[in-house]
C-alpha cells in the first residue's frame, strides 16, 4: 500500500498516518515508512503523546547523534 493511501488521523500530539488492520490500529513511522501496531512495544505512548517515529528509528537516531565510542 502506498503511504499516500493511508489517511491522517488526529491523535494527541498532532496528526498521524494510521490504518485499521486485522492486528488493530497501526501507524506509519515517519522515518522508516513502515506500519507498526500502536503499542508501547513499537512506539513511545504516554497519557498525552504518541511518538511519530517507531522505537527502532528513535534508537538509531540517538546512536548516530552519540557518535562512535
């Protein structure tokens, strides 16, 4: 499915591309463009916020910023 076919949905913290599937609600990660379930295992979910990047992309971005050790 092309990402332009996934509608925007209003959530806490802004608009996200979300889709209802047989697995439940899935969100398109803004970085890797993959659909992942809206679940704390895949996204940072708090009472007031839902991250726009999946946890894997967040970790990768932080590792790149930290540089080699």
